[in-house]
C-alpha cells in the first residue's frame, strides 16, 4: 500500500520528499497503470537528480513492460541532461525500441544523420518522435522540409506534430503549406495549424484567419479568431512604431498594408513618452553563510521554495573566506540545479575561473548558465577561447548566449573575424543573427558591408538574417543597399525594415 500522493500539490511545490516514494510506486508490479503514469509525470516535474540512477535502470531493463520503460524515459529526459552524442548513438544502435525512442527524443543536431534518416521515411515507426525532437534547437534549413512534408502524412498525429514543429521554428517556407493545411479533415490538426499561424504575420495569413472566423465549427472559429487577433496585434504594433519613428509617419508601410486595411486599424500619432530613468529592483536578502549551507543541504525540501530563496540572496556581502567556501560548495554540489544557480554568486564574486570550469560541466543546463553568466564578469581574453568552443558545439539559445559572452571577453579584432565568418557560413540561423547584431554593436561597418550581399539570398529558415542586416545598415548609417528583391515579400517585420531604410533621408 502506497502513501497517498496529491500529485498536483507535489508538482506545484516540487516537493522532493516524495522522490523515493514515487520511485517505489513506479517499480511496484501491483501499481495500476494510471497511478504509475501519474507517478512518472510527477517525477518529471520534480527533476530530482537522485532519481536519475533508478530511472535509468528501469529504462534499460529489457524484462520490464515497454510502457514502464517509456514512462521512465519521459521522466528521465526531464531530469538528466548529461547525455552525450556517443551515448545517444549507442542507444540507437541497440535496436531496442524503448532505447531507440529515448535516443531520438534526446537528440540534437549532432545526430542529424540519424534524425534526418528517420524523418525522411514516412513509414518509420518512430517518425513522430523524431519530428517532435526537431521542434527545439533545430533552426537549420535541412530540418524544415521534412516537417512541411509531414503535414500531408496519412497519420493525423504526425500531421499535428508537424504543425507544432513549424510553430516553434517559424520557417518562411511553411506559410503556404500551413494555410493549405487549414483544410485538413481532422479538427485537432487544424487547431494545431492555427496555433502555428499566430507566428506568421503576413497579409495572406491575416486574411485567411479573418475568413475562417466565419466557419460553422465553433471551436475552429474561436481558435481562428484568437490567431487573427494575435496577428492583427503584430501588424498594429509595427504600424505604431512606424508612425512614431518614420519621418513620413509610416506612409509607405500604410500603402503596403492597403489590401488588409479593412482588418487592421492604422494608429494615430501618439504623444512622445518620457522614458523612465531607472528600473526599481528588489534588494537582495542578506543571509549568513550557515543559512545558505542549510538550503544547499535540503535535498528533500520543497524545491520551489529553496530555489526562490537562493535566487533572492544578496551575494555581495559575503567576505572572502565565505565566498571561497561557498564557491566550492556550489561547484561540487551533486544537483545540477544548484550548480546552475551558483553561477550567479560566482559572477557576483568575479570568480571567472570557476565559471569557466562550469562551461565543461556534464549537465547541459549548467553549461548554458555558465555561458550566459560569463557576460556579466569583467572582460578577460583568457576565457574567450573556452566560450568560443561552447559557441561551436551548442545550439539554439545556448549558443546565442555563449556568443554574447564570447564577444564580451574576446579581443575585438579577433571577434570581428570570427563573427563575420559565422554570419557568412554557419547553418544555425539564430547564431548568424546574433553574429550580425554583435558586429553592429562593435561598429564593424566594413564587415557588415561585406555581408550586405546576403540580402539577395533566399531565407535560410526565417527572415532573421535579412532583418539583422537591415538593422545593422540602419544603426551604422551605411548606404541603403539595393532592396528591390525584398520589396515583394509578404512579411510585415521585413517590409517595415525595408521601407524604413528606403525612407531615410
């Protein structure tokens, strides 16, 4: 007989005193299926590092039912982010379905050959899992076409997952296929497509959403109206910025928006807003070293409270001896959440070497936190190469944040050379955008001018690179390039930038 667990309460509090009770529940053959599923879900919410060993053992135990092993996999992926590419490839090579599923759902672009092989095969039994994996951290053009093609898959679950992937990655090439998928016979697929279209602010999309509001299906009509209001809000927000910032009050953008003038209200000029001179910040809480130690030692605590208390501490008052002891405690703590939080006091204390150590932490979340936090310590060229390594081996926001820290620490001349090469050649769209923005901040006009021909290239995944270049040209006061190839693009963000540049005196 298991102790009664109020799963909602335990999840809300992230109460880790339940971790071992729940591990007993999922491993007990007498537990019914629904109770076991709830327990796995709660373990996923707790993200307690102490559960990694038992969950890993369940996943790899081929004598257990597949449903148990898959449940252990789902909880484990929320808890353990220390896996390596070699390990994922090894799981995949076993041929064991639960391990192959776990491998796919844990993959990154380092395993692109495996993922692309699966998503290219519409009959592959693990296609849905491979597609779902590409929703986050896969901003490379090679992953766009498989998701678009999957909108026509015979399995509605696969079509639904494909629409979700296209929501997160927002590829330009997906706009027309998503509009076509509004005719899908399955309501759930159409609803997922409508969720994706929130993030496609084009004249075609807003017109299609406006028309769909009149459908006979009330659920689809409501979802279409919600998406319509979001897209209209984007148009009106950009129009307001044009009215405020353009010398001609955004006349060119208003003309471009004429075909949807019945759907979007053109804003009136506003009175200038006096900017706030400061932002009020809650002062940190001054605590004794012993109180910090008690929090770090509270493995069974309500983690939501422990985390909040650690984040609220003012780390500056600790003397040098206490800083040294606490730094060792953070660096050596077994919980990756604690090591991640520890990057804040380490940065406050200018312990750059310790943060550099955490760049090599087994946990991806800790490496991410260290890469981000290094932007807030004093510049040190000695740490730049370590950060550059993080940039080159990371993806998504992790790579972008490490790049910002790299630019902070690197010698400007070296940084400009590397940033220009990234913008020219890297397959990661988001990182190319970060490189161009950084070049603009470094006032690297010559590099931006050499990158301007990229405006004539088609978009990789999004229009992000083109927008970043247009921002850079404007902020650096460079001559307006030939933008004729972009004048017919149906995207309000891009057109506002193009027309704003063309309107410059």
